[in-house]
C-alpha cells in the first residue's frame, strides 16, 4: 500500500494480486457474473459459456477474497514486535483458506477448472495491473486537500478523523464499491480525489 498523508488525515492506496487474479480468471473462462460487488470486465472477455455452476463457484471465491481484504483492513500489523509472529501466522492462515500462488491455489482444488485457470494467470498481466495501480496513486494528488475540506464539511467532522483505504482493481473508469467503513474497492482508472472521497464517505 502507498499512503498519502497529512498530519490530520490519511489515504492508503494499492492493488491486491489475488483480486486481480480472480478477475483475470473470470474473463479468461468467459464467466458472466453480475453482482453489485463484482466489477464489470474492463476488456472484452472470452465468449460467454453456458451456466454450469462455475460462475457460482467463482463468485464464492471472489467473495472469500473480499472478506480477506476486509479482515486484513481490520487487522493491521501490530506495533509490538512481540505480537508480530502471531499476527503474521494468522494472516497466512487466512490466505491459505482462500488460495494463493505459493500453494498452487490449493483451496480451489474442489473446482479444478478454477484452480487450473488461477495457476495459469500470466505474471506479466499481474505486473501490468500493479503498474496501472501504481500510476493511479499519483494522479491528482494535489486536489486531495479540496476533497478533505469537502468531505469533512459534509460529515461535520474534523479532518483528523478521515482515514481511508482504496484497493484498486482492473475495472471500468468510474466503478467503485464500499467494502467496510473507510475501505473501498475501486477501478485503477478512478481519479484519486474520487477514490479518496469514496473511501472517506464509506
């Protein structure tokens, strides 16, 4: 995560390779999944396939990944070095539960087609999405002070209470979705002021 911060407010932005992987899998397999918490494809996906339960399995996986993002947001790394090992162990266990590249996405073994597609995701595609997210973090940063003033006035709060996190995903330009207070999922193409506003109002 990259943080933009002032002495009174903060905004963290970054991407999540597991979420990007899941979206690439969806589009590669031609799965049509329509839900409020699922971003539309940013490029033309493979031809849609007949409904065979795989889309439902993908949505279950996607929502497990979203829960992981929310849990990680609610459980940041501790300041106490003595607590770090237990925190890291718990964090790793959460990742094993949803599947990760290090274990070959073992959690998806019950749905071999999803598991195979996740394993086959090209690292260059993940790297490109990461670079796009990195570029998104630096767009329009100068306008954040205006957003801080607007949001704090709308909410009737001091700017010091504005703390937000934006997780960027490949999605059409204006798509975003709140996940938890102070946490939003947003397109890598959403301008930083708009992403910040969404996070601070979530």
